[in-house]
C-alpha cells in the first residue's frame, strides 16, 4: 500500500497549519492573498472522484468549514475554491480569499504576477488566527 507524501512543490510553496480529519490544511506563502490549501492525506490521488464516497463527503465538509473560516477571518468579497492540478497532479484544493481591489481582481490568481512571499512572522500570525477559529 502506498503512503501519503506531500508533493515537493506544495511543501515549498506553503506551510502546514493543521491536520483535519482527511486533509492537511496549509497556508500558501504568497502574501498577495489569504490563500489556503486542503491536501487529502491519501496516496496517489489526482481527482476528487478518486476519493472514496465517504472521503468525497468529508472533503466537501472540510472545504466548506475552511472557506467559511477564511471568509469570516478576512471579510473577503468572494472565496474562490478550485482543484486544478494541471501543474501539480497531487489532489489539492485551493481556498482563496478575494476582495475588490486585490492585485488580480476580478481575474484569477493563477499565473498572475510574481508571488510575494510572506515573512515568517506574518505566516505565524495567520496560522495562529486560523488555529484559534478551527
């Protein structure tokens, strides 16, 4: 049986926040947006339909929980949720807080500009805010 291993690029581009029932919750280092990732801790998955029916239900619940938390925490105009996987095949779900006037508004964040890395203090502050509300 394969074991779960986080894709190297996901590990580089984000930091761990918490372990949920199914997913590892991670915070993207790009400081332009409050941007979370949910990565199911299951090996060899690239699509949501690769999950069992039970895990599909659980990922929906975890995504809604994280999206609600992010909207409440940031006051965002819109929460974008997506599972693209065109570059990184490992199944992961993006949960991004968007607001009018953000650097890419109203377009997509993918491929927009150059990432602005959050410093360690900002990462820790955001992680703490998320953990307090989980």
